[in-house]
C-alpha cells in the first residue's frame, strides 16, 4: 500500500491502494480496483465507485458517497453518508454530521 503524507491540492482519483495521512484539499474519487485508507483529512467529498473500497479513519468535511463499493466509516464525516449501492458500515463511535446545538 502506497503512503501519502503532506497536502494535496485539488481533486484526487485513486486507482491503486493508498493510505492518506495528510490533507486532500479537493474531492477524492476511489475508482474500480482502488483502495483508500484515509487517516488524515479530506476537505471535499469522498466517492467510492463500484469495485472500490474505502475506510475513513480520519475526517471528511464534505459528503461520503458509496456508489457501489465497500465503505467503512470509523472516524468523522461532517457532511452526510449516502448509500447508493454496495456495502456501507458505520462503526460505533463514528461521528456523522454536525452535532445538534
């Protein structure tokens, strides 16, 4: 699995196995065959396409969309988690959406 640190400007398309420890300032699209382990932060949206997988350990400030892949949320999603297909697992302790005031 390839490891990425630091800040990535713009959108990212994941076609291989990546562990992201830094910050992605744009959207992340996980394509068929791609695997994303997000330990850091995505300042945009994360989309998991059919045949792809993602585990969110860190934070996503946008929405996380499962469009047919495998998604596991262990960390925090400020936006929403949309289940359009595939398998989505939200573990106990994961935070979805902003807290009610």
